[in-house]
C-alpha cells in the first residue's frame, strides 16, 4: 500500500486525509482530532521544514501533499524535493502567486489573463487618489493587502469612505501587519463567482468539478469576507463551455507564462473567478486546494485520486480522477467572533453524522481529554446526495449534531445553486 504524508491540520487537510485513506496509509502533520480518526498524526508545526522533511524520509512516504499556503511560500516543497521526495505543491517561486498579490497581478497581465484593472501602491495618499478617480467614474474598488492575510486581506468597497478608511488603517496604522504595507487596488467587478481547482504541471492540466464558495460571514452574502463559510459542487450554473473557456484563458496562459519565466509548477492551481457578462475574470490564484471547496469536491472524487496527485507531483500530464454522480454541500460552523477575534476554548460535542454526511475538523483540539474549539472555523459538515437539495438537507442535519457555545453558520449555503 502507498504511504502519504499530508502537511497541515485544518478542514482541507482532514478532507484530503479522509479521501487518501481510502487508497493509502496516511501520516499527517500536525493533524487534528478529526484527522486522527483516519491518519497517524505527528505533531510537527508547519514551520519546521527540517523536521517535516525528516519525518517524510523516515516514514519512506511515496508522496507528500502540502495543504496550506504558508509552508509552500516558505519553500517546503523545494526543501523536500532536494531530499528526493515526491511532492505535490509548487516551490517557493510558484507559491509567489499567492504570497504576493502584486506579482500575481503582473503575471496575469503578462499572460494576458482577463482580470480587473488595478494598480499597486506603497503610499496611502496616492492610493486614495486612485480610488477617488474610480468612484468619480461611478465604479467601486477592491482593496487588497498584497501579502498573505488568511483570507481577510480584501475589502470590496461600494463607497469611497470605506475604501479610504481601509487604506488608512492598513497602510498607515498597521491594521493588516506587514501584509498590508503594499496594497493592490482594483476596480470592482460585479458578477457571480466560482472556484476552479486544477491539477497542473508544465505538461498539462486536469480540472476537478467546479465549486462555489460562500465568502461572506452571514446569510445573503452580507458581513465581512472570511476564509469561506460553505461550498457546494458541482456548480451546475457553470457550463462545460465556461469551464473550457476558463481553462483556455485563465489557467493555461498562466502556466505557459510561468514555464516561460522558468517557474515549474506541480500541484494545485486554484483560480478564483468572477463571471461578468458571460466572461470569466480571474480574481486571484491560490497555490493550494481551497477551503472549504476541497471538502465538497473530494466527496465527489472516485477512484484515481491518489494516482492523479502522484502523476502531478511527477510532472506528468495530470489525469482527471473519476467523478461520482450527484452533488455535495459543505456547511462551515465557525466560532463566535470569527473572523475578527474568534472565541476559543469552549467544549464541543459532535453527535452522530447522518449517513452520507462527514464532519471535517478545522479548529478543534484535545484539552485534558475534552474536545475544545481552537480556531475560527471549527468543523464543517460535507454531505452528498443525488441532487443539491438532498445533499443540502443532509449537511444541515449534520450541523445540528454539533454543539458548542457561540456556534455560527450560514443557513443559505447551496440554497440557490443553479
Ligand atoms: P481574493 O482573495 O482576491 O479572491 O478576494 C476575495 C473576495 O473578494 C473574492 O472572492 C470576491 O468576492 C471579492 N473580490 C476580489 N476582487 C474583486 C474585484 N475586483 N471586484 C469585486 N469583488 C472582488
Ligand atoms: N475558500 C477560498 C480559499 O480557500 O482561499
């Protein structure tokens, strides 16, 4: 049997371990109390590249899958490849797509990828001037921290006051730390969003079923942006033609540009897209599986998932794994105060999941034998069914089995899927 090391310890990694455990022996580091049920967890922090590499070598793993962006940005894939390990995930130079939104935008431009007009700024008064001019043209803006900000570094502003306040807070008052010292400002696009998860190498691509994420905290797409409050797949409103167009205009040109620039890419390329008048515009690239898109997408993967990751890590043309019929829906349960200052430490109980539903742990930990909330997104429930409505009902039935004080979830995930 193959052996795989998954690096990370959130809901995305729980879903990866859950899926891979059907085909391989899985080691996960650091893991979490949910992942323990399907993998051997070794508590090494993601920052300790030396120790993670040593673990992969000692366990003689056939594949390492690096889940979160931070270790990819820190060059963990390079470090492990240098030791002869087979790694799914780009090196530090490819991970710059996510580490530096300014560079990512420049790369999109060089590749001719359709994206919102925008500019980077290192000085607040010039940034505010640029916004003022956009609002005078009747447009809104998106203010983006260029450094990694855990999904919280974007404010979409329909009023100049909000744009101005965000710019002053991030650039002049340090409200976003180092990630906010340089900002990317974009014209605001209006349209519907989807996420395309694509296995990518210099030899080809294979996209997984299209997912839709719910970024805003509260029902009706209101409240602040978060890492994601729920997802479903497949997003049937995204036609096959639109997927092909997205691959041709957004995914392939980017990979060609990376190859041209001498940046080999072997891993997941996640494109965040907005459809404006039928055309796909790229909002961002991520260099990893999305969370909570992965939970929904992996529930629909059939045989061949492990082989697809191995082929991608080897730099072959990726094979698309089998896709199961039906739909999946994921609902995230967050902690009170998320995303600004989530309350942690409260005891949590997870009852029996209905058949077809799986609880993926994101922010839980053991404390003296009792399960406690330890992160902003706590547990997500992913359910499958023959159609979206049945998957949705099952996911919410699962959510009602999860108890902790301050539990917050959206009630409208997948309520208008098509
Ligand atoms: P990003 O991290 O760049 O994907 O941005 C997070 C979220 O902000 C996206 O999912 C969109 O909902 C929103 N967003 C980002 N850029 C724009 C834009 N140019 N126009 C409108 N909304 C945007
Ligand atoms: N759900 C969006 C992300 O993973 O960045």
